[in-house]
C-alpha cells in the first residue's frame, strides 16, 4: 500500500498581490475583493486603468490597501513600477476584466501600468470578466479569451443575472467572495489550476438532504455544502463543464461558470444526479444524503398533545452512489465521501477502507468528524483512498485545497 503526502500547506508569509481594476461598473466590487485580501494579511497593490478611476476614486483604493495608486508608467519612475510590480507579484487579479482589457492582454499591448504589469508577471494571472452579454459573446472577445487561456491565464466564465441596468444575461462579475477564495487557493498552491479538465463533464453533489416530517419540520444533517461547492468551483476553473446538484447548504455564492440545480430530498437529489450523470466523465458525491426518510408526510403541523408522541416510522432511501456504481458508464470515474468517526470496533481509516470496498467507487475522500472538524468550517483535512490501494494524506487547509487534491487524484486515475 502506498502512502504519500499531498501538496504543500498554505504558507504563512505575506504574499504580494496586484489587483488590476478595469473600467466597468463592477469596479466597485473590486473594493470588496481588496478588503478580503488585506484582511487575510496579504499586501495588495491596486492598479486601475485611468478610466476605472471614473468609477471608484484612487483615495478609496489607497485607503483600503494602504498603498499608493498609480495608473501610468511615469509615476515613481526610479522604482520602475511597470516592470517591478509584475515581477515581484505572487498573484495578479483583474477585477473586473472588461472586453477592452481582455483584448489588450491577449495582444500584448502595454500602454499603461496595468497592461505593462500583465506582460511582466510570471506568477498566476486571473481575469474575472464583467461586461454586457453581447460584448462577452462577440467572436472577438471569445477569441481573446481562448488565446489567453491557451497561454495559461485563468479567465473565469462570468455569472448570469442582472447586469448594469434593468437587463440581465451572462456577463456579471463573479461573486467577490468567490474571487477571494480562488485567490487564496492560488496563493497557497500556485500550481493548482492547470487548464487540464477542458472538455470534461463533471457532476458534483453538495449539501445535506432534508426529509420532511410535516410542513415545518424535517430530518436533516449538518452539511454546509462548502466542500462540494469548492470541488465544483475548482473543476470549473480547471476548464470542466460542471453541474452542481445542491441540496440544502449554508448561504453560498454560486461558483463562477457552474450550472447549479437545487434539490431538497434524497429522492430529488437521486433523480437530478442520474439525469446529469448520463454523459458525465466524473461524478463526485460530496452530499450528505439522508439514509432514511419518514414513511409518512403529515399534511399539517404535528401538534403536541398530553399523550406519548407517536414514533416516526422511517423508510430506507436509495443509495445514490451504489446505484451509480452498478449503472456505471464506460470510462466514468466515481468518487464518494465519507465523514467518519472512530469507535471501539475500528478507527476512522479502517471504517473508510471497508466503506470503499462496500461502495465500489474509484476514490473515497475521508474526513474525520469531531469537534470543529469537517462540518460548517472553512478548512478541512483527510485521506484519499483509491480502489487500487493508494492512500494519500491531505494536510489541513482550505476546502479548495482539498478540492485540488481530489481533482489531481481523479486526473491521475484517469490517466492510468
Ligand atoms: N450516499 C449516497 N446515498 C445515500 C447515502 C450516501 O449516495 N443514501 C453517498 C454519499 O454522498 C457519500 C457516500 O455515499 O459519497 C458515503 O456516505 P455515508 O453516509 O458516509 O455512507 P453510508 O453508506 O450511509 O454509510 P454509514 O452511514 O453507515 O457510515
């Protein structure tokens, strides 16, 4: 049996981030991203375009970052900022990336401090587009995006929804919390986002199902959905076509570029997963699916009486992962999750090894559950057990780091 530690844990040193800001109405959301990054202890230099300062003033960026803000290459000339900022950065983000900035970046134009920095940066560069649907869909923009991605720049898909005016469509900036999360991942694992899942169809389930007892009560569990959302987000950033089947979760922003289907009960989740899995290359069952449901749904709120309460009769729910395994499509990779506690009979890993055999999936992600671990928290650790006997420990870190380790393991299994 092999046992290998996964990638490095998040380093403590302050990282240098360049936050480029394009001239779009979504520029105000760059302030939230800036706040999230500085609160995480990173040094952020904001580099807006000249026109971006018509949307948000330099004073706001200077106050929030504690750093000077320039747009041109002729300020602080002895410091050679147009070269130094890019060379010294650990990460460059562009929020929002307008159609104009994408075009300039794709064609190597360097007519201001931001575009010059994009040319000198050797670190990961992430561009978060925001523009009107027509501009995003224009073949010129699409060709620029394809060229940038081909060269290794991460250009995320914009969200769909309300745009600047009353109109709506594809072109909204990704949620600022999502942007901060992705930045945090890349600062910890600069190698985390190769564009290696392009063309793959991926289905991820997340959250906890709720099995109704009456119109106001249910049987549920503590799953927040954060791990499943992180898996979906990272797969989308690596280029996959992702469907996220989300049961009940904490309030979470929709991961950029991910199709989300909301479900309530285990049976609804099962139907949605089977539908999406028909042509999926990989299915990851990160959801906490209730094993049982009440046999009867009361049509009205059950009242307390002076009598002993009636026991709630339960029926077994379908085991979705087991169904996927027995109906497995050729070439499909199936991943299960197991939140385990040790007991007098076996420890966490022994329980997990038995579960991997019982379930018959290719990979099992194991989290030890206990005080402040696995549920409702931002960070996670665990083990990856693969059906061919490889066991990999995943160090404690952000749920997005665990997601990277899971996709790395899936990709390596599929290459064998
Ligand atoms: N799972 C599923 N359908 C269910 C129950 C679980 O698809 N009805 C999936 C989960 O999404 C997870 C894996 O099976 O990927 C393991 O879930 P878990 O609850 O740990 O396993 P169980 O088989 O329910 O085993 P036990 O509760 O006895 O530990």
